[in-house]
C-alpha cells in the first residue's frame, strides 16, 4: 500500500520539503492501518486475537506520534513552509 509522491519537472523541492512529503505519506499509511486494526477489533471475539490487535494498535499509535513530532520539527525548521 505504498504511495509514490512525484515531483513534476521544473518543480524543485528543498530537502526538507521532500522529507515532509515522505513523512506525511507515511503518516497517512499508518493512519489507514490503524483504522483497519480498530475495525478488526470490533469484529473478533477471542481474547487472544483482541490482545494481539490491541498491541498492534498501540504500536501504530506510537508511530503516529513519532511521525507527528518529525513533521512538526521539519515545519518549524523550514521557513519556506
């Protein structure tokens, strides 16, 4: 479920803009995966499976927070944003 962000010819992006695009794309992927896992949690009944899904949700939420921090840092550092 990878998404490619293309830079059109003639458009030049700063290194921070390129990083930001990739981080935002990754955050969207993590958000989609998180939504799928939360949807599964409501459909499954056995405790072992629910526990597994809860661990994955926790991990994805932490990754989302990390990506938010990285995105915020790049925005603060780059005056062009």
